[in-house]
C-alpha cells in the first residue's frame, strides 16, 4: 500500500486517539495474572497487540473484545497451560520481552519467536539477567527464538544494573520477580517509561521507585565531572503472587499523538485539541523538546487512572527553532524521534541529536533509515553513529520514499509531506497498522491531504 501526503491547509478539530500501546500490552498481561475478570477500555487493537492476545489464548487464558473493550478472565500465576506450538510474537519486541518475563514466573515450557525483523533485535539484554535469576532460558546467539524450560529450582530475586535504560527489559525482569524468592532491584542509567511500576503499585504489589546521584570518584573535580543519576526500582514479591482483577480506561497513546502534534506545529494556521491523552512524565520528552523549540502546546486538563496521568492537549502552529537533544531526554522520547525529526526539518536553525544509538535496534535502524529517506526528499541530514544533525530551514521536495517496515518511519514521512513542495509517496505504508491503524483517518479528519493507494 502507498500513502500519498500532499500540502495541506490548517489542521483543526478535537480528536481522541487509540489506547496507549505500552499500557495495552501491560494491562492485558497483568489481567491474565489476575484471579478474576478484568475490563480494559480503549484497548489498542493493532498489529503489535494481536500477537499478545493470540499468545494468551495459547496459554488457556480466555479473553473477548467488545469494540475497544478487552475483557480478560485471569488464571493467576499457576493456572497457565503449556502451549502446543511456538508462540509467534510477530514484529512486536514488547510482546516477546514481556512474555519472557511472564513465562519465567509461570514456569512452563514455551518457545517465543517472531518475524525476521524481530529475530534481528537484541535479546541478550533479557536472557542474561533472567539466567542470573535462575530462569532456564536460551536464544540463538542472543536473538529469537527464545526457549524457556521449567527452571527446576527456585527463581531468585536479583540486584541488576541495566546497561541501557529500557522499559521492556525492566518490565521483563519485574514480571519474572513477581514469583521469585527475595527482592529484585533494578538500576538504570536513565528514566525509562514506568507504566509497569504504576500498574503494579495500583494492584497492591510492593514496589519502590527512586533516583539518586552516583559517582565512581572521590576527587572533588572528578565528582563534578562524572556525576550521574541512577534510576532504581525495587520489587518485593508476595506469595501467592496472584494479582487482583481490575477495570482500567487506557489513555490515548502519546507516541501516536506525536505525529499529530508535529503535523499541527508545521502547518500554518493549525489549532488542534487532543483529548484524553497519556501524560506519563517518562513519556513526555517529545513535548518538552518541542516546547524548548518554541512550540505552542498547552496542557488544558489533567487527571489520573491507576497511577497513569492523562489530559487534554491543545497544539497551535508556531515557528520552531533548532535545539540539541542528548542525555536523559533521549530516553524519555526514544520512540518519538521519527516525528521529532520532521519538526527539526521545518525548524529555523540546526538540530543535533546525540546519545540515541538505541534507535539503531528498533523496528528498523531508525537513524540510517530516516537519514536515507529524508535525503531522498532533499533534506541535507547528516548521519552520526549515535544520532543525526538536521540543518533546518528546509522544506521537503517530495518524492518516492520507503517505510522500511517501520510504522513510525512511515507516519513521520507522511507528516513531512503535509508541507512539502510536491507530494510525498510512502511505499509499504500498510505497516502503520502495527501501532496506529486509524492514522490516515484521524489526520484526514483534521484537514490533512492524505490518499491511500492500494497496490495493483
């Protein structure tokens, strides 16, 4: 499928977005761990969540969808069935990593596999700490398929330093720790998203989050130079580890909203309101970055459900200025860089992104892919090992580009075309359905000129 984006007039209206992908994954899995019926509203039904639901069926867990309401009949920690076949996680790294942690707690035999793209993603980051806990797990040279066997011994808590801040790795280990003996303490170099911690706390699990400054030197000068912040999560398991059932209304996905926000910011005359959007501070790095660029973004109303903040966001067109992005902000906006790069293209002045090498192991190598496609559109972007440089003061020239099998790259290129000097045609745009199936419909409802062209 091709998606054609053309120059659009001002975008306007009030919209709501599908549920947050990260929360949808976690809520469904925690509902499966419950001892009763849970009801999850505004659940995201998309390519990335379907493999998880199918996996739950393989484990004997009953669920039904009523529109966007998911109802799950939990079977606790000990009631899962051994699957009869390999679990296909599709292209979803979240599904594979979270299921690995859940299965470690459940203690059944299973094999987790997925698409060729998923098989390329690094899995030693969960295999090694799970093995330290006593989980019998193995992979193929640090990649999927992952094979789990009953451990034959007690799973133990762990005190572990994550080399890279990663919510998926952290969640995997927290799920494994639910039925372990002793505390589990996880130390991260940055503030990765904390949806799992918020949901677990809401369900009565004993869990503490805090941060502290650390240094490896006693020298006063080196102390100043080397000061770092460590983000620590400690979980104390409870036995039995069954969770209570729950009802949850999931807010709209801030990562999906990123494309709508940037579209409004680069389109003169735009004035958009996005209602009931997730505003978890570990996920709002993009908003902070855009505000630093001069964006007109207003948080109008806020609330909280099961520890998850949400609110209404108003976005109006305003000329942006280039900035530097590095450090903790990179972690807080890691999934939003494709959208952010388009804001940087239309900004006045240079934008530099550093310390974002994690982008190279997403659904695509997002640094290389974004640089390649923006160059096709006439943008003089400079690729770096850990980021990129965008000179700004640019306008895409239009042309034929590729999604590279990456849903966020496809949406970013579509947004780039809304103010391009000629149409932008994105091949492989069907991949957008992985996370935001109604992307084109929602943007068109605001006045964006998008056309879907099916393959002949």
